[in-house]
C-alpha cells in the first residue's frame, strides 16, 4: 500500500509504545530524531485502519491529505 513508509516498516516497534496512535508516533519520532511528517502519519493510519478494520483511526485532515 505504502511501501516506503517508515512507520509501516517499523509497525512492530511503534505498537509497543503506550498511548494512542498519535502518542506512539510522537514517541517513535522522538526516539529516532525524525521531524513531524503529516502525510507519512496519515498513510500509516490508513494502512493500520485497513489492517485492523478500524476506520476511525483516520481524521478528516488525514483523509484530506490522502485524497480519500
């Protein structure tokens, strides 16, 4: 779906962090010195929503960024 997404590639690490998806992504970014990337985050949330069947992971802004 998004083959070069760093968050998808590191799903196993991210899901181990406590908190909601936004907190998990913030913790991953901080641990790896990454800047906030709204598009990559939206892609990850979309991928994760497809994997889990939970469409509520995507905000209106995420959907706008992805064009869905």
